[in-house]
C-alpha cells in the first residue's frame, strides 16, 4: 500500500480550512465553498469515516460584519471580532452539513484546555463521544476569551493538536496554496511542488517563504510545524489547495500529486504508546487483582474499577498512574479517568455502579486502553 493510500484509508480524519478560503479573501463567508466541502465531508461519513472540522474564519467574518478592512492587533479587538463572527461561522457549517443529514457541534478550545491533564481528558472524551454519535465537531480557537499567553497562534497548530487529541490518522490542511514548494514560487516561476516529504524534517521550514497573510495568523511555516506535531501521534498530513474541485474527495481517493503529503515516522498506535511509555513521572499506583492484571497483560484491555483492590497516592484525573499485579510487579501505566479519592470510592465496583456512588459518570473505565501502555509481558 502506498503512503497516499495509507492516508486515504484513514478511519478518523481532521480537516482544517483556512480563513482566506472560508471567507473568500475577507469578503464574507463563502457559503458555496463551505457547501462543497460539507458535501465531501458527508461522503466520508457515508463511507464510515469519522470527521472533525477545524475551521478558521470567526475573526475574519467578524471583521467583515463590523466593516474592518485590516486585522486588528489588539487582543480585545480580536476578541470582539471573534464574538461577532463565530455564530455566523458555525451556523454556515451547520446549515451546509444539515443538507446531508449530519449534525454539528461547536467546540471552542484554548491552549490551556489541551495542556491541563484533566481538561485534556475532558475535551478528548467529549470529542470522541460526538464522533461516536456521528456528529461532526466544528472546532475553532476560543478567540473571544483568549489572551496572548494562551493563544495557539494559528489554526494549523490547533488542527494538529486536535488530531493528537482524537487520535486521527489523517489531517488535511486546506489552504490557498498548492502545497509546499521547493522554492518560493513568487520569486521563481520554476518552483516545484514537493508531493511527499518527511514530517519533522528540519530542512522544510527553510522552504516556507513569507509568513502570515492579512486574514489569518498562519502561513506555510505553521503548516509544516503542524504536520510535525500531528506526526508525533502517527498521523499523516496533507496540505492542499482548498480551491481545487472536490479536493477532499480526491485526497480520499489517493490521487497522486495532489498537494504535499507529510509522512510520519511511526504508525498512530505505536506513536501513542511510545508517548505514554515516555512519561517517567507517575502520580499514584493501582493494585489489581489477578484477573485484571491478566486481562491487561494478555489482552490489552481497559482497566475497570472492578479489578482494582487498592489505590495509592494523591493523583488527579488525567495524571499517569502505575498498575501493579498482586505480587507488586508493574503491569501497565496510563492516564487515570478519575482522581485518587474517586478511584478509592469505586474500586472493586462494576462500571454500572459508578454513577450511583459518585453521582456522575465520567468514563466506565478507570484507564481506557487507548491511554494505557502495557509494560510487562505475560509470564
């Protein structure tokens, strides 16, 4: 299978659309283009794929509605423009997707949401549940409340972080350029499109040319950096011209030479497991009964509360904990779905009993298998 085919066959996609495309270079939301992309998203959904859309354009749409011709530099003005434009942006996507029987959900994120362990897990759980329900999340940076210290800085970075968050195998970044060129095409008419490159290659940033445009905060450099971030969890990234007819459909058909494909060094599962295994600092320990230890060692199953006999430490939701077998040997480690006090309250119980004890249900597992790495093989 070719690398293009590996990208095309991904079951979970993140599709990012830039401001210049969404707003037709600042002239207001381009509903014709949004409708075309929505039709192609619907085709992916019909084929059984899960799709998250990361859409720029709230600030640009707000600027258009407020009659501002230049992107403001003051944070409070950006916040005002985003507040004015966000509702129109998400409504345009919702209306376009509804024509194909698809529901949408608006998700606004800040950097803090993905750097704080507990909020990271909360965002991940919400997005994964929306995808399970067949809803198409439409994600944007929460510019209305953002400050200089917590800004993603561009939605290419946000899209890559969302790809990490939902464990997407494919990230498609639609822009107003054909992809990454070997030279700046504005200064060299013989510049060639690079159709396949290695994500994270330090030499790529030198090829990026000029930076942000008038409407967005990104540029080709942020796309190269975003591809490198996405590759850390094993995702392929395609950067392609969103103005190309049926561009998403053609990427999903593995069309050769369309845009630039950034190749990760590892497959998604291996990359995530390596990331988990690299967490040397742990915040607590869970002592398991023999059956739970065996299920983790031999089957790689999620850890349910019923298999836990003791909880040690003062960890919080989202922190790394170690799982020990009855002899005290490490079996696995992973990110806890519940804090230590909650884990103590539900240890030994069936998942169906969690809500009755705690008054709510975050997850049926103490540690989901996707957030766990087995560190000891079966004896």
